[in-house]
């Protein structure tokens, strides 16, 4: 009987001890990085990736679809990371969703059910820092709801398929967001093909500085005049060597030049290229000035001018580098008061 009491006491003590311990049940949160995302460019179809051309502005539309766990207000805010090389996004979203009129501008909207995001242009929670855009969820988003980012930008470099990284935290997970497990959409940037330049000829019949040339060059000997490059059945004509007297960048893809002097002929051959001596393009111009258009974006161009009668071409004048990559000019054009000395020195140096 005594043994039975001892055994019962031991059992009771054991139960008390067991019940006194708390066995925590782990809280299971949905894995971060849930959901899927697609991308489109310039209003095209959504897909896994897009391809664009270097140095050309584009509008990218990225759609994040919420996964089966949903995304509640307690979850960490999803982010969209624009690839390095593309224009850095502006600090805040634009006031009108989707209306991105300049590189770097962006906006976000939510669709489906009660899902909502803060898209205010003065928001302190939906904001960009560097290449990363953080989007604040303001109402619970259910599975299948979407968040759409519209962003406009240009890539200054070429790149292979590079992710526009979308990162999420599912359900109410407050852990840091992680890139989508399913993978983020990509942007590929190819090199721009240099277009064939097209000149726009002026209709002037004599150079603006013809009086200066007449005063300074009339008495020069034939040393300032060169024989034409004779062609079959072409007369052996002589032409004054043209001198480029004014030049400026007209736009990112065009430059303006004018030359002289007037010497009884107003038709000229203009040749130009990206390096001195490598004349990729040429055109004939009537008049004493022209605008060369459709040039590679913001690249300076070497240009030479020679007189021509359509049968033979005279000697080309000195090559000149025109249009450094800045707008509207690379510097100050020579003042009219200095043209005389500039012209005389240029002609003497060619003797």
C-alpha cells in the first residue's frame, strides 16, 4: 500500500512538471519572394523580357501579380529595381498615373479587389532611392491582384538580358523583401546602328563673309588656288580651296557649317566621317552653308569641303572637327571682326 502511494505521488509530480513547461508552436509565415512579374515596352504585349535600342527613350510597363498568400498591410513593401545603366528614377511618382513624359519619371497603380498603393507625388513611403523604387501597400491585396509600375528611361550602354528586379514579402511577413522566386522580367539593350546622314543644303548664292574674302584674297597669287582632280573628258579647271568659317551643333544629330570664299562657283562637295581621313559620307551642296542631319547621336564629326562643277572636284580644304557633344554649341563662333585674320592665316598656312 505504501509503495502504491509513492508511485502515485511520482506520477502526479511528473504530470505537474510536464504541464509546467511551455512548448512554443512555431509561427509559419509564407515565404518571401512570392508572385510573378512580366514586362512590356512602348505599349506592347507583356512577356518575360523586352529588347530595346541603346540611347533611345522607352516606356517600360512592369506588372507584379500577387501570389496565393496575398499581401497585407503588415508585409514589407515590394520594390522594383531599375537596371543600372538605365535612367535613374525620379524621387517621387508623377501626379497622373501612366503619364511619364520624361526619362526617369514613373508611376504605380494597383488593380483588383480592394488592393491599393500609395502613388502620391509627395509620398514619403512610395519613393525611389538610386535605382530602387519602393511601393507602399495601403490596402490588403489578395491573390491575383496586380501592382503596375510604368517607367520611362534610356540606356546609355548596351547590356544582355538584365533583370528589372521585383522583390516581395508575402502575406503579413515583415521580413525584408527578396527577389521573386519565379524570376524577374528582363531588359536587353542592343547597340544603336549609326544612320546614314542626310544633308540639308542652303539656298544662299554667296557666303555671308564674301566681302571679307574679296578684300583679303583678291591679291593672292595662284598659290592659293589648286588644280582640279581631272576626270575623263573634264576640263582642267581651277578652284579656290574652301575654308569652313562658321560651325555649330544644331541638334544632338545635326551640325551646321558655312564656308567661302566665292570665286565664280557655288557648288561644292562636302565629305564627313567620325574620324579624320575616314570619310564615310559625302554629298553635293549648292550654296555656301549646309546642315548635316541624321548623324550619330552627340558625336563630333570631321568635315571637309571642296569646290566641284559636277565633273571634277577641287582640293578639299582643311578638315575641321565640328559638334562636340553638348548643346547648343561647343563654343563661341569667330566674331566677324576676327574673320579677316582667321581667313588670311588659314590661306597662308595652306600655301
